[in-house]
C-alpha cells in the first residue's frame, strides 16, 4: 500500500466517523465537532511547525491561544462609552511609562560598566518607575472598572469587523512569542518547556485579573459574528420559504446554516495556512530548518544562525496558534479566560501532533480532526458501553455504581490508550514525515 492510499484511508475513516455521528446523533453535533476539529487542526499546524520542523518543545500553547481570544475582544467589541475619558488615557500613559522604565533599565545595564554603581542605578530606575507607574495606573483602572461594572467595566474594543481580529490575534501571539523567544530559546528543551508553560500561565493570569482589559473572569459575551444570527434567519421570509421547499424545519435549518458558514470560513483559513506551510517546508528554508533540528552543531558549522532561525519559527508557530485562538473565541461568541486550561490547549494539541505525525502537516490536520472527534464522543459512547455492561446488575450494586461513575474518565483513558498504541505500532505517527 502506498502512502497516498494510506492517507486516503485515514481521512476516509474520519469522514465515516463524522457521517455516523450525524446519522446516529444529530447534524448539529457533527458540525460542532467539525468546526472545533478544524480549529484544533490549525493549532496542531502551529505546534507541528515548532516541534516537527524545528524541534522546539513549546508547552505554552494556551497563552498564545488566549492572546488570540483577547484580540477578538479588543478589535470587534464596541468601545465602552466614557471609559477612555475616565481612565483610558491614564492606563495608556502608565503602560508607556512601564515600557520606558524597562527600556531605561536595559540601557543602563548594557551601557554602564559592571559594579555597585550600575546595580544602584538600575534599582533606582526600576523602583522609581514602578512607583510612578502605580500612581498613574491604579486610579485610572478604578475609574474604568467603575463604569457599569455588571455589564461593562472595561475599555472595550475598536468596533471593527470580527474577521480582522483573526490576523490581529496572530500578530498579538507573534509579538509575545518574540519577547519570550529572545529570553527563553537559549534554554535546553526541558527548561524551554518549563519557561513557556510558566509564561503562558502569566498571560492567562493577566487576562483573568485585569478587568479593565477584557472584564477578567466576568467574561465578555455578545461578540460580533461573521455569520447571521439564527433568530434573524428564522424571521426571514425568504429563508423560511426556502427551507419549506426543502422540507426542513426553519429552526433546525438556521442552526445548521450558521455552523456551515463557520465551517466554510475555518476550512478556508486551514487551507491557506496548509498551502503556505507546505510551500515553506519544501523550500530551501524548510530544508534548513530540518537540518538545524537534526544537528544544530553541523548546521551552525555551515554558517546557519541557529538562534535566529529558532526565534523565527517559534514566532510563526505561535502566530498560527493565535489565529486559532481568535477563531475559537469568535465561534464561542464570548471570551471566557477560565476555559484556557493546559489539558485542552496543551496536552490535547500535542496528542494531535504526535498521533497524526510529527513533521508532516497533513498528519497534523488528520490528528486534529481525529483526536477532537474522540475527545467529544468517547464520553457519551463510554457511558453507553457502561450502561450495556451493567444492564443485568441490580440498582445500587457497588460494581454498577463504580462503572457508571468511571465513564466520565473515558476521555483521559482513551487519549492515553491511543497515544500508547500509536507510539508502539507507529512511533512516527499515522502519517509520518517523509
């Protein structure tokens, strides 16, 4: 069997799973799985670029995903009335003061000679800058958060079309990745993993606690959509007539139509990124990245700037994760920082890359779709299996109770089992790197 035939079988199997889900559950469910599977595939492409083609072990994925979600709020939401006059300019001034303090401290560190005087000057710059920063920042934040706190209490956004937020989310993530990479990419792989995880937690903590930025854990709901609202479709006479001719309930048709619009948009983004990444990895740049991954010493001896190339690919991969984060927040219709958990945005994405095939973009897409289907469907399927197994047991029997309670853990058990089986029988993934 050739590799092309094997790939067709793999993707055909995923299509069969999706069709079976639609037939035996609902088409709304299968479109939900497809949409989040497409977003997961985009995230997997970003991680695969970093790990599969450069060997960078990044476990701070959720931080970049969260920045993409934050970009959606800052770009698409309307500005809060009176927030900028009350304290917005003060917040902006304080942030510029903080950046200037860091810049002056770095300048003093690089320009002054080593000694006690340099240490004292740097400490003086940092302490005085922090004091002035808090003096300006705190009252401005209090003023903004006091504006209708039950519904607003934050600066708001630019009221631009939400689709603009997707590339902006990538830019936000790329900027953060550049700052992280300048300090952390010199670390060994295990220390790099710890550093990226810690920095991702810092990003999440800031989004959760700075209410003036995006309402923190109060969440921002009612985000603009690139698709029409279901209620508007249900009240549209033309849409009602069209669904009537097809014999479909208008309420069901409206939900399916909206999900299909999202699916088309996500497929377009995934296709564009896939084509660009394929062209990149098959170019001299891609061959150089694989050479650096396989033997950094040899690549450096050939005149390649390993540190600069690592930073480059780290920024690009993180930008893709930021785009995926903006897409996901748009689909959810709200920014909920509490949902950015490592299990969903780090472990699961890494399983997708490993199972699909590290170093192969087609494998990353396959892993994203397949693993997300398993993540969603294994728990209800496990519950059905447990009900069948325990159907002959009396109610209240300890074994039946234990098995029914264990069904909730089928997700984690299945993820571990799939990962072990793939690593045992196909260690390079289902679609390995050529």
